[in-house]
C-alpha cells in the first residue's frame, strides 16, 4: 500500500479499474458468451479433425514384439517391411471406418483399443482431410524404383471418437494416442475441438491473436476452406478486436472521469484559498508584514 501511495500513476490506474468494475463485468460476460458460442461451433464442425495425419500404410498395423522404440536400429527395417507389405501386419480385418457402424458397434469400441500403431509421414507436418477430396491431400511416395505408395489420411481415433490403440509409451516415448499431434507444429496436441474445455482453450487462443493463423490453416487443411476462413475471421474481428477494445475503452473512460474529478477538486481547493484570503483582507484592511529577527512575520494591526 505504501508503494501505491507513492506512485500517483499507479493510484490512477487502480482507481480506474475499481471505478469501471461494473462495466468491465458486462464486457467480460459478453466476451465469455462469444467464446462459448464459437467453442460450440468448433465442436460441432471440427471435433476430431485435427488428429488426421498422412500415414505410411492404408490401415493400422500391429506393434512389433521385438522392436519397442523408434530409436532402435530395427525400427527402420520394420517400417520398410510394413510399407511394402502392409496386409501382412494388418491390425484389424475390418475397414478403418464404416458408415454402417455406430459409436457402440464400432470394432474399435467392442474389441477395445489394440496394441497397434499407424505409422505417420513425419515429413508432412500438416493436418490432412479424411475424405480426401478437399483440403490437404496426402501425396504419392516413390522410393526411386517402381515401388510407389499412396499415403493414407487417418486418425488415431475412429469417426466416432473411439481410440484405436492402447495408450502405451512404446514406441515413441510418449502416449501412443498422442503420436499424431505431439509436436511443436501442432501445439503438442493442446489446441483441438475434441471437448468443450479444449475447444474453449483453442478459441481463447484465437481471440488473443497468438498463433491463430496456424490453427486456421490446420482447420482449412482438414475441412472446408471458405467456411473455415469466415468463422475464424468473425472470431478475430468480433472478439479479438471489437470486444477486447471495449475493455480498453471502459478503462480509458474511467481514467478520464477520474482525471476530471481530480481536476475539479483541485480547482475547488484553489477557490477556497482565494475566498479565505479575500475575507482576511476585508476584515483587516490595514496590516503590514514586518519580518522579525527570528524570521517570523508579525502582523501589525491598526486600531
């Protein structure tokens, strides 16, 4: 408190914040409503899409029993073998996804997560489109010979959000279900629209304008370009500029009112001093100020 009392500028800011508390609460409630609204939109359209990555095989393959880490020398041999003959290592006999399945009838739910992996193309750090007809489409790989691979866009979750694999640290050194997004290019998997909390967090990051364009690019790669751009533009303009600037406007208005009040009080004090001096002169019209030896002025009044 002593530090605050010795810093007039800080006193002014704190006073402005306290005076504008009511208006700030209204603006914050408006901002929270908009964040919740955009979070629900994100969950509705983009849930699970940001886990899609280009895969080296058309479907998940079984985890090798003799090679437990990507740093082992045997891992490259295993990847080469599964890319050349993925059917030999196939994890599930059924399709990756089927329109006739439901959340409860999906084999990834009925049989539970499996000890399998879906090798990722680490050279492509973009989200792909699961439908393969828009956005980012996985490329055709060639090893220089007649052998060519059409990479597949796939997710560690099925289309209903059921996890495909057990959450083991093998072979990546971190949970296997996070293998698609556990990198700096994907914010280590924290920005997504899979749940309300993560969607709220992602939307909040967007309106702060911190890395919002990277998230938008991921969504456009996995979804539709024009609608995604429109939604993100609305978030940035309405929440990132208009509403956040309302917060600054409320604080600025309160500081201006506080300065006006202080100025009026100062002018009132000056007027009171002038009034007192006029009353004194009218009551004692004949006085002189003679400085004494001890520098104390005495007033000689005429009688």
